[in-house]
C-alpha cells in the first residue's frame, strides 16, 4: 500500500470521527391550525411566538397551515380539518371546541395529534376521556369556566346593579354551556336577569336602549352568532351608560369592558405550544394530561370612569391587568 | 480456521498499538468517570438544596404573608367586612392563593373567599375536627397539609393554616386557612438552575410528583422511585441519572426535592474520554492495521512467494524459483531456497536417470527371469540367461557356474558367446576354496563381490578368451540357504559395477537360481516318473517270468544297467535249526557267452558263505569297483579278481524275515550306481523274492505232479501185464526210465517153488 493511500485512509478516518457529533434536528413539521372565532386569532400569533422560542422556526423546521377565515359552523371546520388532513399535517392545533371536534373527527383512526386550546369542559364535550389520561390522539388546554365568578367581580365593581343583561343566542352551543353556570349563579348574586335570549345582533342591540337603570351588560364569550355585534354593543352600552363587563375575552378590545375575567391568549397559547413541543418530541397525547388555563382579572379604570364607576381597591388589589 | 501469517502479524501490530492506549484509556476513563460522577452528584445535590431552599422560602413567604396580614391588620379584632377586605388583599397574589378561609376559635368558618367560586353564607361550614383547624389550634404553629389534587383541573394544592391569637388574652381567636396553589412551585422547578439537561422536581411523602417543570408529569400523578442516597439510579424518565435528593420539612409534612441529571450528560466528560479513547483506538487500529499490514506484507509477501514456489515445487514443478529481491534475511533465505531447489532439481534429474537405468535393469531382470522361468532344461536355461544378460545389460561377458554335487567346486555350466561355449566345452571349473577367485569368493561369502579394475587386482589371471575384461561382478545363485552356483558378469569398462548393479544382478541371480532349481526339480520329477515306469515294467516282466532263468533275465532287463555282465541267483538252504547251511545257484544270466555266469546247481557250503561277506549281508550292497572298495574284504576282492568282475550289486531277497535267496549282479567294468538305480534295486527286491518263492513253489509242485503221473503210468502199465515176467519187465523199464537209470534189473524170487 502506498503512502498516498495511507494518507487518504487516515484523512477519511478523521472525517468519520469528526462526524461523530450529533446533528441538529432538521425534521420538518407541518402544523394545521384551525381557529373557531376570528378574535381568537391572537392565540395563534402567541402560539407561533412560543413555538419559535422553543426552537421551531417557521419555514425552517416548521410549517403552519392556517386559514383565519374558516367557519363559522361545524361543517366548515370539518371541511377545513379534512383539507388539512389531505395536506398531510403532522399535528393539529385547534382553538375552540368545534374546531377540536372537527380535527378529532378528521384524524380518527390515525395517530396524528390534536392539541387544543382552549376547550371548556373537554371531557363533557367528548374531546378527551379524562383530564389526567386523555386517551386517543387529542389533548390540550382546558378552561374551567369561571363566568359566574366574572359576573360576581362585575357586580362588586357595580354594586348598585339590580339587573343584568346577558345577551345570548340559545343556538350557540358553547355560549349555552357557559350560560348554564351563569344562570345558576344569578339568584345567589342578588340581581335579576333581564330577558337576554336573542337571535340576532340587531335584536341584541335593540335591547340596550331600553334597559332599565341599575343594569349592567355582561358578555359571555364566545358568542359566535352575535360576535359581529359585540363592538357595537359596547358602543351602545357607552352611549346609554350601561356598564359592560365580559368574561373570557380581552380587556381593551371591543366591546371594551370595565372588567374581564379570563384566560389570556399568551397564557393559553404558551401552554398549548409547550404541549405541542412535548408531543413533537415524542410524548403521546393519550398520556399527556389536559392542562388548565389560568384565569386573570383585568380591569379598565378609564372605562369604569366612563361609566361613572369607581373600582374599589379590593378589586384592584386582585386585578392582574389594570388599564389606566 | 487458521489465520494467515499476514493476519496474525497485523493483529499483533494492532495489539501492540492498542494495548497501551487501551490501558491508558481505561485508567483515564475510570478516573474521569469517578471524578465526574462525584462532581455530578455533588452538583445535583447543590441544585436540590438550592431548590429546596427556594421552595421553603416560597412556603415561608406564604406563611409570613398570612401572619403579617393577621398580625399587622390585627385581623382578629376586625369586623367581618374588614376581615374580608383584608383577606382579599392576599388574592392580589392570585396565582398562589386559591381560597382563603377564616374560622372562629371553634372552627366555624366566618369568611370563605375563592377566586373561582361564588361563596354564599350558606356555604360556610365548621372546620372543627379537621387537621387544618385542629393542628394549628392545638400546636399554636403553622399547619401544612399533604398535597391534594383539584378535581376539575387535576392540579395540586396544599392547605396552609395558621392560628390567630387574641393579643389581650392570648387565646385562640381564629384560624386562617389558605389553599395554596402548587403551580407556583412548578415555576420554581422550571426556573431552577438545573445542571445542563437536568430536571428538578418535588415529591410528597408518598413519592408523588407534586411539582415539575413539565405539568404533564404532575397531572399524570407520576410517582418517583427515589434512591436511598445520592447516586446514579433510574430517573423519572426511566433512564439512568445522577440523582440527588434533598428533604424539605414543612411542619409535619415531608417533601423531597429531587435533582436529576441524565447520566449521559452527567458523565459526558467520562463518556467523551471513553469515546475519545475508543476513537483513538479506532485510529490506532486503522493506523496499526495499515502499518501492520504494510510491515507484515514486507515479511509475508516474500514468504508467500517462497511458499508458492515451494508449493509448486512440491507439486512437481521444479522449474520454479522464488522471486525475492530483498537483501535481508528473507532475501538470503530465498537465495538459499533457490539454491536448494536447483540442487533438488539436479538431484531429481539424477535420480530420474538412475531410476530409468534401474527400471531398465529391473526390466531386463524381469525379461531374463521370464525367459529363464520358461525353460525347463537346465543347460538351455543357463545358456539363455547368460546370452540375454550379456545383451540386455550390455556386458562384455557373462557366464554361470554351478556347484557340483560334491559341493567343492564350481563348474562352468554356461557362457555367453563363443568364448563361453569354449570354456564350457573345456569343462572349466573353479574349486570352491580358491582364494583368489572372485567367483568362488561370491559362493563362499554368499554375496555379490566385484572388482572394478581387474588390472589392479594382484591375483588377476587374464583370460585369453576374454581379453577386454576390466571389471567383474560375481553374485551367488542362492535358493533358500543353498548356493546353486555363481552368476559372473564382466565389463570392458573400469568401475562399471556399482552397488546398485550388485543388487540388480543379485536379484537376477536369485531368480535364475530359482529357475535352475525348478528345472532340476522338473528333471527329478521326470526321472522319478521314468523310474516308476521302469519299476512297473520290471514288475510286470518279473511276474510274467516262466522260470527262474527268465526271472533273472527279466530283472536284468528291468534294471537297464548296461554294465551288468552276469547275474546269479543263489538259493539259501537252512538247517533244521534254522542256521544257514549252504547256497545253491538256482538261476543265472550272462550277457556274454564268453563270460559265463556261475553254473546253476553250483553249491556253496556254509564255510564258503561265511568267508564271502557279501553273500551273507542282510542289506543290499553296491560296489562301484570291488577291486578298489575299502568295504570289501580281501577274500572277496580276490574272488572278484579271479572271476573278473569289478562292479557288483548284492541284493538279498527276503521272504518274511528270512532271507531265502541272494541275487548278484556283476560287471567287468566299474559302474557308479546312481541313487535312482539303488532305489530301483531296493524296489525290485521284495518282488523278486516273492516271484522267486512262487516260482520255486510252482516248480516244486510241477515236479510232484510229474512224479505222480509217472507212477500212475507205471502202475497202469504194470496192471496191464498179464504175466509176471511182463510185470517185471514193465516195472524195470518204466522205473529205470523214470529214474534215469541206464539199466534196470528186475528180479523175482520165489521162496517156495516146490
């Protein structure tokens, strides 16, 4: 064997040895995203941000397939889920109950994971088998509904309230799920529920001008079919001096409530992204317990002032976000 | 499977390169492992302690908050509204406190605040009897519950309760009970400065994980298996990890802060060292392998060439040479090998030539032997052998000597060519004891002897018939242990005969000897057959003899010995006591009328018989020459000379145990009786005795019958006489005729005529 051949062999060996170190994970993931309500789309933004922080760079090792204009009914979500399945997504990230059900249905018989955030009472909705052991291919972040508590916060801010107007369309399934707790709590809160069942935005808005004094408007979300009238509802409330409060929404956004008791988009998005990260790294959805989103109390001092209300320090002490 | 030399040498090179590296690597890795393992455990222990302190601080902070609220606000002395308002302040830290409850001294809830639930007055219950009330009440100290899990969220929480005392009287006024969310502790775990990819988690006394950076671990209610002491053990994820455990005690509750670091990371340096060592070993293997192979090839390639050449040579290709050009030991070995091969080549060529010669010789031996074995006549056989041997072996001359019957001389029996025939004709013979004779010496010493330059032999006598003889080889012809003769070959070339020639000619001589032996045995067999025939014919003649004279004549004819001139048959007479009295010649035969045999009727009295010993011998006696035979007494010799006979055979004839006759064969010339003749004599003797006796009996009976017949005739004639005178005349005539009397007188006397 010549000296040249020996040198070539040694060089090749050094290359082999230098290549013994680990290589970065360059596996490309495709995430299909379905959002139930447009105003929940910030969750997606926050989700992507967290994913980036976790090392998933869009276009590099992750691709998101997301159409923000999907909806608003179950059929539309089912169709979108089917489309994403055809696009060979690796994982569904769903925001909302209907979208989660659509993804679950589309992935039935496969092991493609579905991570949701948020879903209220996912066990009752049939999305998972249990909180600790979801089973199947679906897990995510749940919301333990605290809408009634949110109304209690509102009543503490507006202690003179005698009536509450909580517009809802009985055809909105999720809304009715939330309303159930609220309706149960109202008797203990010492207020009277004004007729709130409406079928349309117009019908919802038409009521505002006729609301009696000492009434507050409480918006439970999501209110799917009435969503388009939420901003106008806030304007009507301000116009007629009817304090408006929300739950499960964002402070400082339409209808610009005085207070809002809610989970936060960044919070639930972060939780969801972390779950997606764990699942992409090998955790099985079936063994990944459903996590619970944190509730936060937000108050808007300017809005309160606009309605002539003084938020007590006791509330402010407990508020997570105070808009001044 | 046997490894090749190349493989073995390469392995040795690799082993030599590897062993020190391996030893160094093992020691280094071991030390690194031990050091890093200790460092890892120490590091994890520090992490666990630090986190334990953080958790403890966190819980202390909660406790302090509660005490501060109670003490600073003088909570016990406030109204319910004031108390509620004050307690709501704790919810400012809403992520920690989920519920706050204030009981009175009896345990009755007076205030119940929740961040998630709407509490009505009717929801207030008594906590009397519960640990969270009774323990702080009784101990006056903070109470910590075990960790519980929320039904709706599955998240863990802990109950912390503190006793509040009336400052005036020191009695228990209230118990403040807080449900503390453990998620904040999760954050401590998540933010813990764990080493590398390490994790920190917290377990309760039942080993349930109650705080972990990964919520799933807690929500799954996963249980950890903690080692009894800080060590490398199975971690929470099932993989080996450096695990350090720090105990955290909150009131009566015990928790464990566990810091884990995957062993692969904790021991990364050791693993790197091992990997580096392995890598270095791999490089060493490759380098040693390459260099070893190169070096081994330097050794094995020429050896391989040598081996290949040797292999081809072993298969018969002697033209092969080892093509090794190096000047080292192997090169020298190759040179020596090639020299050896050349010598071997020459040797084999020489051997082949010798083998060819030997084969030719053996072929010639076989041819001569075959020819010899096919001839049953000894003379012809020997002549054929010498002629063929001379021709086939290209000898100058060859001849065969046979040992005579006396065994004292070697007579030339056959010689090749004209010189050989002349020498045979001359009756050339060599005494066995002649010292200077090569032929005699071969017979004496029973081995082949050679003189490769006869001109240098001091006692060499040139043979004028064979003037060109320069070397000579004589080999004995031996069958069994008997020397039959000597096969002598000569060459006109000095140094012609080698040891191989001795062996070849000895083999030939042996086979010729066997052939001679066979021929002789054939002759003997033929002779025996002829003798048997002769005996048979003699027996037939003897039994057909009509008289004793004819019997004797038949005996002579049966023996067929031409030297016999006369024969006499003497009948022996014995006295009443059985003693020999006399012998009477009862029959004779003579070949020549001029030399008549003793007449029939000649009587020899006992006195004569006793003086001639051969007459009284009980055994056959054969004298080749009576006149010169020491066995013969002087009387007999004188008698023999007187009657002019020299050869004699005395054959006593016995009937039973008694000799009844003696048959003497006489010849005027000496005659050497052969063994065959003697055997024939001995075989005929009993038959002669029997025939003789029968003849004598027959003749005796004939005589008796004739006498009786004569008497009867006389009697008949006498009875036919009618007168007395006629009777007398007839009696006298017949009796006289019968008795052979020339004159017979018959007298009749009358006693009383008147």
